[in-house]
């Protein structure tokens, strides 16, 4: 099975972007637009100068991946970047395991990797987008200043 970029991303036209970004404002500041949302719940965001950043919700990292939208579009033709950013082999395993997404869902980690979760089919499940972004954003914000290996007790705002 070879997945297309369209199959690895979500249609964000009907999504409340402010809702999904609200628990990540501490990290992303005032990025001007969501360029792409992966089905693994990561975001590619454009800043005011149209540079593109990758927000990894599994680790809380925000990384500049392109200086312009045009450069980012060119990267979307690079198989190595697609493999790194969208993890198509993992997605294929999830689909083969019968884990399919509804319109308002992304794949989300039961235990996110930044606190020891694994990149495995057993640790990933379809999850409502709002829940995914709130859950991962709150965890990453709470642990952002802690050294690696610190034992944590996570609290969630409901």
C-alpha cells in the first residue's frame, strides 16, 4: 500500500483552528496560518514571513522546515521528508490493524512519546482532534522545562 499526501493529511477547511491551537499558543505564539495537519495530529504552520514550521505534538518540538511556502511545497515531493514528517509506514500498519479515522479524528498516542510512549500500533488510537490537541498541548506545556528522565504527575484542564 502506498499512501498519497492527501491520505496522510486532514482536510482542515471545516475545522475550528483556534480551538485546536489554543493549548499550543504557549509554543507557537502568533503563527498566522495552519498549512497542513497530518493524520498523526502534527501541524505545519506559517509565520508572518511565510516560513513554515513543523509542530510535533508527540514531543512538543517546533522546527523550521522551510523559508517559504514555495520551498515547503517543493519538500512535499521529497520521499525522505514525507517519510519523516508523516510516517506513512506506521499509518499503513494502523490501517491494516483496522484503525481508521472519522472526519473529526486524528491518530493520537495513548501515552505520548515525550513521556515514554512508543511509536507502535498498540499505543495509537483514533481520537477527536480537539481532545488530541488539548491533551498533547497540556502535557508538553507542563513538562517543557523539565530535564529528560524526570518523573512527572500530569494534570489536565477540562
